[in-house]
C-alpha cells in the first residue's frame, strides 16, 4: 500500500472556491470511481495552498483508478477544465509515500 500526498496552489484568492469544488465535486466523483481519498487540508502558512492524500493498494489499482477517473468523459469535459482553471498546474507537487511498519496508517 502507498499514499499520494498532493500539494496544489490555487489561483490567487480562489482557494475557498477550490476547496468547495473539491469537496462538492472532485472528491465525491473520485470516491465513486473507487479512489480512497484519505484527507484534505488547507495550508495555514500559504493562503492559496491546498494538500490532499489518496491511498492505493498497489500500482495496478492506481493505474486502473487513474484511467477510470482521468479518461472519463465527465473528467475531460466537465471536471478537469474547472480544476485546471482554479489551480496553477505547474506548481502542483505529488509525493508518493509508504507507511513505516509502526505507522497507524498501515
């Protein structure tokens, strides 16, 4: 099992709008497609920063779920364009991490 920790930068002054869209649209859509969204955070030190965490059992599951989400018509035609309008995509950073043996996130 591993986690993706994703850090995004919203367009200046649009983080509140971004969080609403994530919570109302993106997270429910991805969860419906089988992705385990573990957590979502605002960055208290950056007024436009946002972090979320997703969990995958293995690489095969991640690839299948990515395909289900990002190759879907709804993502391509509806959700994706809004996401890319609210974020600064080139400032996105994705970390892939695995829990240590004693981690409660096993």
